[in-house]
């Protein structure tokens, strides 16, 4: 089929490659415009844009689907549009262009976690199983009929980055299978069934660790926001970034936020038992091992995160 591929971040790349490997003609790639990256805020094309340019594919860069973008999509004349983490809403005049519609690969078991950050919310809320769904994009937020699903067990050490990486590959297979079924006239969308939950985009504040919360909830939140938007606390009025933490149910009685050294282990009190820090990044410094950071503390008895 003639396919318009819409995607922006690296997690969309396995799907683009899978569709190419299946012999579909990628008539154009829709991605978001170049964005500032790094401390110097250098305008940088998206990972999908870079790969499309390497492959010699026509690229449509649009932060929103305006009249010019709609015209470019119409000129490409796709049979179907495949969308993976594009990052913007598709208006009705664009939805109606491909005869087979827009097939969205969403990284959740819909209708669970409709929205921009499904994997992050699944981890924060302690889901034991997640997955991906292909569905027909329509005007509502991730509400269209589903074509297929796949499941993925959440591992105890998963961060959102690690889980998304796995789902990007297994989901690419699901998307390719869905388009193959559409091409063969064998695909049938079915209404979504089950309880609806929402997964709005996370903000920086969502990464703020509240030490009076239970250790398990803290661990889930830290893993859910790693690597974006990132977990953090404050120390001396400055933001202090945190990597995933380990649960230490054998250590109790440590006040929430208070830091204690136990050999090389750096422990922090929570609303239940302690957690152990792994990697940390103090303000103005590089990421380092927590024990290396702790050796440089002037007064190890009076360190309290807020």
C-alpha cells in the first residue's frame, strides 16, 4: 500500500522500518519541525526526520496540521496513514484523506491510558501488564475501533524509557500486521471495551518526589518519569535529580527525606521504609553514583531532601 508515515521520536523508528521491510511504499513522512536541543538550544531535526532524509523519503514538517500540511498529505495520495507518537492532533479534513484512514499505534491496552504518556502513567500506577493497540484514529482522544493488541509484562526494574524501547519493537510488528490485514481486506475494527483511564502529558512537577509517600509509590514514580521529564527532589533550595531507586524494606525508622549512609549505600527515608539511591545528579554537576556524591558531603548527619 501507499503509506503516509507520521511520527517524531526514536520510538517510532522501528515501525517505519517494519513497514518498509513489508514492501509498503512510504509516499511521505509527517513529523514535527526541528526543535532546540541541548544547552545551546541547537535546532535539530527529529529522529524520524533524520531517518526519512537518509532514506530519501519526502518529509512534511508540521507542528500542527494546517492547510499547507493537509495539501501536502493530499498530494502524496496515501492509501493509509500509519501514526506512531507524532505529537499533534490530526484534524478532520486530514483524517478523511486516506481511504483506509489513519491507523494509530498506541502504547497501552486501550481504553486504558488514553493520551500522550501511557507508558509513564502505567508505571506510576503500578500496572503489572501493559502493551500496545492499533486502532482507527477518529476525532475523539484515542477512542476509535481497535484492530489488534499485544501485551508486555512490566518488569520490576523497568523505566518508562526501557519499557517504551521494548514496546516500540513489538508494537512495530503489530502495526505491520494490521496494515497487512487492511491490505488483504481482512481487518475489522472492534469497539474498545473496558474501563477508561487517561494519561495526559507529564510536566516537570510530575517528577517531584514526595518523600512522605510510601517507598513503593516513590519507586514507581521515579521509574515512570525516567528519562522524561525526570525525577527530582530539592537540596539546599536547588533541584537534585534522581535515577531509579531500590526498595529497602529492611530499613525503617528513617524520617521522610532524611539521608543516611550505610557503608556505601545511600539510604533515604520515606513514608514507609527506606529506599536506596543509585545514580544522582546534584545541581550543576554530572550524573554520578550516589555513594560518590555522599563521600563529598560535609555533614552527613544533616542532609534532608525536600
